[in-house]
């Protein structure tokens, strides 16, 4: 189960070193910044791969061979059923886990649901992407998350010998939904609220809403929010039922005239949230801003328990827009729940239209799409998948295509609505207002959630006065140190525009320091890449920390070795050094 840490997008921040270029339209103390992202979705092990797939219109649904299904334990007789569809979407490497990294012994790791393992890794990567080491952060960090029912636990129940070894309580703790959030809080030493959320398909977006409420109320200063759905085994397929929610051919045709259902898949997503005013003051990289959010339930005034409700959905959308203080006429993209069902899609567009018509009569100005067309329905992780997709679209100022759409569903009057289905990659243009978007997630049972997003305020790093910067890399083992060095080098190559001051600052304060360490003094991103590639031992220094903390002092050698302008560079560029030299000079005055 052990594995090296997969490549992840690296986040950088620099305290109080960014200048606001374009202010927000109407900044509010209630605004929440998204400062960190992490995901593992079908066909994508990180946010950069996810955006590449969205950008290129990649469909990440897999179709399984009889050999694949047999290896997963599927009875060959099942394949003969004409309604069996051998399709689904996979999260690669879900069976692997770097247990020792989190101090988990092999037997305990084996008893843990892959959902808990993968979510723990994703939470760690999200904080790294945000540029924070939790034990150095003075505020409280909460965790709000949910997962699907554990199918892995069913596998464990078939092995009573193993259950006897680990104990039934340990197996329950490692598999039950209630322990997802608190496991993360325990392993990452997070002391804010730790709450497990369960609202079926709306779970992960509800988790984001509840996390925003927690930050706004002061229950925590930062929060991890998201969800996960990993089934065991992942390769199974499903039975198509006419009139049901499953697609007959393994394709998800959201809003299309041929829409007949959805495909279910596996994935995990986590976002890191913080008050916008704090994020700006702390120099965080803000991916996007949550301006408003709302949650409700349909109640009993609908056709059935599982049926959607126009009134319920319209109400939650309108309340999120009202909280955000935005006119719906300024919202130019909606990431829909979009299940590609005959009942769900028409109701959703009708509800959106009802909410938008409270503030605008314009037609065809707002794009609508659904990430389910790319990889199906991720169940408890579906909402956060749509959220992360929309955040990436705001960052790149492009709207990805919704796949498998050819003709609009006859029950959806797009021509008379504010909406159109975005079929191709499009530049996200805006004139008078910032780019704004809404994200919806609706759960079976009637729980609805909607989040209003706005693009991040545009900021630029101020030029650093220092001519050189100290870059730090650390890992638990020598092998991991080489991997971390390679990851950093490749990331800097792919992002030459980065400010080396931001990279150095985050490497010093936003990463946990492990025992195997490497340091480098560099002047630019290009200089850092050159030094790391050359492995020049005179520049790239490696050592193992032995557990002793040593104080750093400035030594003045005396004995005639001083010279005019000695330490002038330090005095000019390092405020703390200058302050102490000035203090000494004052003390030496007669």
C-alpha cells in the first residue's frame, strides 16, 4: 500500500508582499476566499491535470472488459444481462496509501476505507497548496466533509480472521462515515470544528456552505471542506433501468435531447477556505471568492421523496444571490447539478430561470454546464468537483465545454431562458462586472445547496529588495527528498513567471520541516532550476537534521579582519540585521 507522494500543484504565498491591482466590486466582510485546492478525479491526479482535461474536452469514463470485471469479482453471468452496462469512472491509485507518512501502521491502514485514506492525503495536499503548515498557523482550522457509504467495510466483513486481528471497533472507526473529518483533524493536528456532513449528492457542497458559516461565525479561522466517494471495488458496472437515473450506454448527456441518465464514478476534492480580508492581509494566493451561499430542503410539496422541486431549487439559488449582493444579470456561468435525467434537467433549468427572472429579463447571456458530462456523478464528491471546475474556469478565464450535447432537450425552453449550453471552450469575457458564477448541488431527499463565486481580485507580487533568496526542501527519507526536489524543479520549469521571493517564503514558513533537508541560495526561478539540475554540491546543500535546535547569531570576528563596507549588503537588504546593528551602534555611542 505504500507509495511515493504523487505530483501536486504547488501553492505559493508571501505575507504582505502583494499589491491590489483591481479591487473587488463590493467587498464584504462576509466574503470567503478559496486559498487552496486539491483533487483526485477520474483521469486527473491533481488540479492541473483536471483543468487540462476540462480545457481539452476529455471524457474520463471507462468501459471495462470482461477480464477487468472478472478481476473485480463480477460474476460472468452478469455480463450476459442485456441491461448490464460495463462503465464507470475511476480514481487511479485509490488502493495505494503512504501510511508511514501519517504515522499509521500497515494493519490499521489495511483496515481503513480507501475513502478515509485518500481524503487524508488530499487534505494534506490542499493545505500545502494553500501554503500553510497547520502547526505554524496561529488560528484554528476546521474540517467539514462527507463520504459515501463504505463498500470497503463489506469486503472486510467477508474476512473474519482479519477483523479479529484488528478488532471490530478499529474496523468501524476506519470505515464509518462519522470518522472521516475527525481522522483528518487528529492526523494533521487541527483544532477547529470537525464535522461530518451527510446530504447524499449535495454533501460536499453543503460541507463548503457549513464551513463558510463556521468561518463567518468565528468558530474557526480557516477550514478544509470537501467530500469523497471511492467504491470498493471501483470496476463494477451497473444495471440500466428504463426511466431510472442510470445511463443506458455509459454516456452522460446533460441537457441533451438524448439524455437518459448518468454514470456514477469515484473521486475526492478538498478546498481550503479563509476570510477574504485575512487572506489579502496575509498575502495568500486567492483562487476565487465565495460571495454567497445558501442551503434548504424541498420539504414535502413535491411528487415524491426522490423528485426534484422547482420551488426548492429556485429559492436556494435566489437566497445565495441575495447574500452575495449580486444581480443575476451579472452572473455569466452556472455549474449545474446536471444529472442528464428526463426529470432532473428540465426542473433545474426551470428553477434557475425562476431565480434569475427576479432580477433580469435578458435571454441567452449565461452559459450553463456540468462536469458530470466529463466523468459522471461522483456522488458525495459531486458538489466539490463542480466547485473546483468553476474555480479553475474563473482562474483561467475560460469556460470549458459541456460534452455530449447536440440538441437541447425538448422540455427545456433554452431560447426563452437566460441560459445556453456551452459546447466549446470559450473565452470568459466580461466588461462592466467581474466574472461571476453559481454552483449547484441537489441531493436525493431534497437538500439543495448553491454557492455564488466571483473571480479573485487581481494582485501582483511586489519586487523584493533582496538580491538572493533561500529555498528550502525537506522530506522524510532521502528518496522522498529527491522526489520533492524533482517535483519542485519541474514545477518551476512549468511556471517561470513565479516570483522567487514568494516561492522561497512559502518553502520556509508554509511547509513542514522533515529530517532530510536541502537548501539553495538563488536569485531567480531560472537560477534555481539551473542549480537544481546541475546538483552542484557547492550550491545545493543536503543534510539530515539530528533533532537539535540551534540558535543563529551574528558574529563579529574583530582582530583586524573587518573592512570598510563589511556586511553592507546584509544591512541594506535585511531589516532585522539593520535593526540590530543600529541598536548596537546606539549602545556604543559615548
